[in-house]
């Protein structure tokens, strides 16, 4: 699957093969004699799947988003005023880290339940930390 994904990327580096097209085009990228998996709906790696499906521009945007989120979560953890806030920020960092690690071996972006759970876990300290006061972006810039 990794080789097929890289071949798709080599042929379509900027735009990918198209949304939902990896599974439809998978067999066309197999060499004679390659094993033909019974199911090949995705490539079992987040970055490889995003690049094959949508190209490097989307991968760059996804990496930028995750990098900014990690930065904000790290700062939320550092700036936590109490033990509860620190726990929530720590949990968010661990949830995002687990999602990213799992994404090396599975296409976790393709599972809606995983995305919903990650959104609740990872975004809660950034959007509405304990105490009900939303974090002001200027607080992060000054630290």
C-alpha cells in the first residue's frame, strides 16, 4: 500500500488523484505479481493518504493546522492556572499525540468518530478552558 501511495503521489504531487479516488484507482497502480488485497479503501497512513488523495498542498495545510494546534495546547498547559486546567490541557496534548501516532498505521482522518472525539478532547482547552473564559489569542502571543 505504501508503494502504491507513493506512485500516486509521484504522478499527482500537487492535486493528488482526487477525493475518494484512492480506492477506485488502487489496482491500476499495482505491478504484475503484486498481491491484490481484498479491501483497499485507504492507504493506512494519514500523510500518505492525504498526499495521494489531495496532494502536497493539502498535506502542508494539515501539518500547519496540527502544528498550530500543538503550539496552542502546549501554551494552554504551560499557562494553566490550576490543576484542573493543566489536566485538561495535558489530556488534549495526549489525545492529539495518540491520534497522530495511530495515523502512522491507520487512516484516522477517515473515521468520523475518531475525529469527533479528538475535537472534543483537543479543542476544549483552546476554545473554553475550565472557568468558562475563552482563551484570548493575545495571551499566547505575549508568553
